[in-house]
C-alpha cells in the first residue's frame, strides 16, 4: 500500500490510536510529532531539569545541556541553536557565570571571540541534567522488556542517522520540492 493509500494516522486501520487530529499518513511521523509536542513544552523540559537542579530556568538548563553535549561553544552558536537573541544568551551566560557554572575563554586564533566552557561545577550540573534525562527514559520504558528497549534503541539510532543524512541532503538541495497537487 502506498503512502497516499494509507489511512490517516489515528483513523480506522491505523496503528497509532488517538492521533486523528494529526493529518499525517505515516504512523511514525504521527508518533514522533506527539513526542516532539510534549518534549517541546517548556513546562515538561523544566520539570525534568528541576529533578536535577530545581533553581534553573529553561534557558540555563538548555545552555548547560548544550555545553555538556557539544563542548565549548561561542555565544552566537548557542543563540543559533536555541533560536534566541544574542542579548538573551549573554544574560543567561552571565547568570551561569555568576553561579560558577561556566566561564568565558578567549579563542586562541581570534582574541575577539570567546567560547563558553563548563567549569568543574558546571560539568557536575550538566551530568545531573543528563542523569535526569536517563531517569526520564527509565520512566517512559517502565514495563518494557529489555529486548524491547534494545530494539527501540537500535531503531531510534538508525532513524537518527537517517535524519542526519536527510538534513544534509536537504541543505544541498538534493530533495525536490513537493508538487503543487497532492
């Protein structure tokens, strides 16, 4: 059955129940859309972050997460990553710096540019955020068998690789636009 012939996600014949408001024909896309909607909610993100550090705000937790994941970054890279104004990122960095969680270091190649680094205390805070994320997955997969968790992890990793590949192909203009009539 082609994608055009498949029932809409959530409709009779679909394996993704309760998603009848999502106009995708792909159950995978409907499920990922539901997950993205929940995980993009600031309250949800903060609730998870507050398990690690109750006094963080959303911007601070995002910056600590990013620095823990990607290593030292320039403020402009953080602004781009989170679609924030550079002035907002600067305020977040100032707050984190005043708490001893990050520090600014001059770039060796360009003295006008700095990178934001986690301090030793910031690294511990970032590890706590990642531990809260691990706890989230433990809670989400409660009742799953070890095999189901391993299978899901393998499929999710494969899907992430495919998503990175598609993102690159889209940037290079290798994917044609949709036709006007669908």
